[in-house]
C-alpha cells in the first residue's frame, strides 16, 4: 500500500466509525425517550450526547479532508440532534 491508499483506508474507517457512533447514539436517545425511569433516562441522554459530540468531532475532521460525507451519516446526525434537543439538551449546529 502506498501513502495515498493508506489515507483512503483511514478515511473510510473514520467514516465507518462515525456511522457506528451515530447509530449507537440514536439507540441511546430512543431508549431515553421511551423510558419513564428518571435514572435510565438521564444515563441514556448523557450517553447519546457523548456519542453525538464524538461523532461531530470526527465528522468535522472528515469534512476537512473531503467535501462529500455519506448522506446517511448527516441524516442520522440531524435526527440525533433533534432528539437530544427534544430531551432538553443544548446542542450546537
């Protein structure tokens, strides 16, 4: 593998990581939304928020290197941001 192929593989893996992080965070957000248990809700909102922030960090890094980011990742981020806001979290754009 040459250097260019290594960077391409790294970028692919980074986007796969972001997609996984968004998926897991959406699961936490749905669990938080659907429970009436205060402790579970608090814990799952915190986990969803941490995942959102992590995904956002790595997504911004990926965007710096590439203009095109998978639409399912950006759509997942929008849904997660809306869900977190509905649960009272202050989420930046």
